[in-house]
C-alpha cells in the first residue's frame, strides 16, 4: 500500500513537471503563464490534476474546478465497483435474478465498454470483476490465489453474457457471482466529462490528468502544443521514456507499474488481468498508450492493448481510424503507430524507438 502511494505521488509530480517545462519553454522572454491548478488524491483511487491556463478570475476558475470535481464524484460513486450503493454494485448483487435500471451515464459507459470488449476479442472485458476481486491487487489482502479459485473466477468472466436493454435502460448479469468493473474505462470517461464542462465554461487552454488519462485542450496559450511525457514503465525507473506533443486530444496509458504487489518470492503481480488466463497479463508489454480524440475510448483501448501484447495491439490499432498508440516492451523498445511519427520523441536514450521514421 505504501509503495502504491509513493508510485502515485511520483507520477503526479512527474506530470506537473512536464507541464511546467512546457510553460517555460514557450515563454519567448515573457513571464511564463502559471496555470490555476488543483490536485485531488481521493478520486478513482488515483491522483487527478486539473490545470486551467486561460486568464480568468479566481472565482471563475474556482467554479469550473468545483464543477469538474462534483462531476467526477458522481461518476465515481455510480460506477466504482466497491462504492457502497453504486449502480455497478447493484447490478452485481442482482446477478442471476433480475435486470437493474441504471443511469444514462452507466448505460452509455457499459455500451462503450462492451463495444471495446468485442473489438478486442475480450482482452478488455468489463465483467473482469471476479478476477479483480480475487487477486485484490492494490488492496491490503492482495495474494496469489489458488489455481482452482482462478479457474472458478475466470469462468464468470464473459462480456458476451451481459444483457443491456435500452428500452428500460437496464443491465443484467445472468449468473450469481458475475460482476462489473469499469476501472479500466471510468477515469477516461470522467476526463471526457471534465473536458465537456470546459467547453461549457469556454475555457480554451487546459490539461486534465485523471491518473494517467490526460486530456489536452487548445495547446499552450502562447501557441506551442502541449508535451505529454510517457512514463518509463520499468519498475524502479523514474521520469519519461518518451514525449508526445499535441494541442488537443487524449493521451491515455495503461501500465503494469501503476498498481502491483510483490509476492514473498519477489514475483511482481500487477492489476491488469488477462481474462484468457485469469492472471495479470504477461505479454512482454510494460505499457500501452493510446492517442485519440476521445479519452473514454482511449482508456478502454489502452487496457485492451496492454492485454493483447505488441502484435495484437498493433493489429487492433491498425484496424481503427483516428486511433494511434505507443507500445513499450520489456526490452525497452518503443513501437508507435504511423500517425504519431511527427509528434513523437524519445526522452531517454536507453529506450529505442524501433520504427522511427
Ligand atoms: P487501466 O489502468 O485503465 O488499464 O485499468 C486497469 C483497471 O481496469 C484495473 O485496476 C481493473 O479495475 C480493471 N481491469 C483489469 N483488467 C481488466 C481487463 N482485462 N479488462 C477491463 N478492465 C480490467
Ligand atoms: Mg484503461
């Protein structure tokens, strides 16, 4: 638990540094503009930082930040598997018995989650909850389960068995013990919703970072694109492996380093499950980053790509329009999709961009 908190704190500090560097680099002799920025460490089990770069009064900025936070809380409370009274929890509790009416938010997000599940052949699967609960990675009780328990939990994971009914806006799981976990997509949705609130408030320049789900808005006020660092995914290494420069869009990373536990024998088990094996995904990828215009989709796809491994991820990304990716393998090689060639740069010489143009 302590290690997890340290990791999160480090990540938050890292992103802040990237933003500061961008701001001063764009300065051209004038004083760099400092953002109005707030960081919360009690949403989605991660660190959320919202930075607004428009010139606005403290009162205006405060209202925008409060609205973003309130929206994030609603999303967390309805969609987090373990919030008491969450809709997702209610659907689980009624598994094998009855469909449960859910909010528009939850229904829409489940629909999108099932879409990405189908696209990825179940590598991303919102019914992964029994496996997540069994392993308990990130909780005090994390432990390597018995094989029989893994097999039992795995048999309950299958996105094709979820029934969504648009007429009554209900969700149904056909078997007791099945459950939903939107942890691989909810932060991305919260970031998109925050971005929508910035549309409504006419904020032109901002960076939203929902625990590694980054949404960029409008580029830096002084004209340069934002630069987003992609963390070195090797445990124990700090800083960035590479950087993506963009004015607008979502940059979302899934990595085994984000949440994990170390067993007595030194083996490391992280939080992204491979539904095919019932264990943390071991495909040779250390992180998968998706770049596209929608952070919800990017979030689900980053988790999917991490589980699919390099070849499967490249094949999936190749089939999707407007979706790019950065895949970092355990030998510190970096693979990018063609659309990133002009906006991508390596930041540490130990990492090798194997398909550099
Ligand atoms: P992310 O950091 O977006 O990759 O999401 C990881 C989180 O998604 C985990 O902490 C779980 O809550 C959940 N999760 C784990 N494995 C999967 C999977 N194969 N498909 C969908 N969600 C998953
Ligand atoms: Mg994700």
